[in-house]
C-alpha cells in the first residue's frame, strides 16, 4: 500500500520560510540537501512522519506565480517497478522511471503521474530517506 511522505513547495527566501514554518507549525529541519542550482529542505515535527519539502532555487528573487508554480505530493512504495506496471496497466499513463543521483550515488528512484486535474504525484521507491 502507498504511504504519503511529503509535499513540496518552492520558496524564495530560505531563512524567512524556515522561521515561518517553525513558528506556525513547529516544523524543524529534518534534512537539508544542497544540489547544483537548488537546495531541498525537509521539515517535520514530532506529530507525524509526513514532511514538507521546501525547494530553494538558486538565483531566484521574484515571487512564484502560485497558479503555475511547480509542486507535488509524494508517496513511497515497496516495489517501484511493480507499482509503475500496475498504474500503466490501469491506463493511468505514468511518466518513465527515473533515478536522481547525489555525490555520484543514487539518491532517489521514482516516477511521476498526474491526477485528472493535472496535479503531479511523485511515487518513490521506499528506502533511505524515503520510507
């Protein structure tokens, strides 16, 4: 069965966003991963394992248009290939399987699928930070 694990939003000011989410919801940094051109920051609190992922893109100063700003829900599964095949067989047209690397090692294996309204959903192989 799939398990909800995080939702992502793009932010322009890391410090301001971290202060807001800690003050408003008690969310604290669980992990922070700098990549070339962007940083992923995972926030959570003691209430749940569900996390908010903040994406900070380098050199971005203007606000995002929230009507078309990219974001996604994420779920983890035990067998990514089987889940990809299952949704393909159901006619749901998932994107292809992908692997994202960090420091020359696999960081995440995943695919995206869109709901009927076009909302993106990331399905990740369970393991590592994606349990």
